[in-house]
């Protein structure tokens, strides 16, 4: 079966990673995916996001293919959120939403979606 849309984590591969290679434990796309999933789960502050991420169970961590099943620290989440290129992030998310719309609603326009 052909995939119509890139996996959600792939959306963030277009966002440039500002961090230096040395000491980097978590890939930027995974950090951004975890933050997004936490926010979808109504975790809106950095403390709530970090608590949600740290509360992920062992099985979920394995399914996400986290390196050594470890999640990013509060400090890592904070640094990423403060320094991520928000323009690139917005462009990546918009491109993914457009992929979804084209794949599942090929004749729809943005005006149709807004109704």
C-alpha cells in the first residue's frame, strides 16, 4: 500500500538543527515531534510538556525508536523551543498540512476546509 503522506516525524526533518553535533543525544525531528504530541495532549507550558514527555511509558518509548529509550531533558526541550527556527518550522508544518489536504481532499480548497 502506498503512503499518501509523509510520516509526521518526517515533517520536522526540513527544520535546520542549530545544535552542535557534540553532545547531541536526540535528533531534532524527534524532539519536535514529542513537543507537538504533548501540545496536542493539552500540555501547554514547558513544565507540562517536559512532564508529559518524561511520563511516556517504556512501550511508547520503544515504539518511537528513542535512542536507548531515553527522552529529552527539560533543558533540551527548553533550548530547542527557544532556539528553533520558527519560520522553517511553520513552513514545514504548512507543507505537511497541504500534503494531507491534497492526499485526502484533492478537490478541496482552503476555503472549503474553513467552512
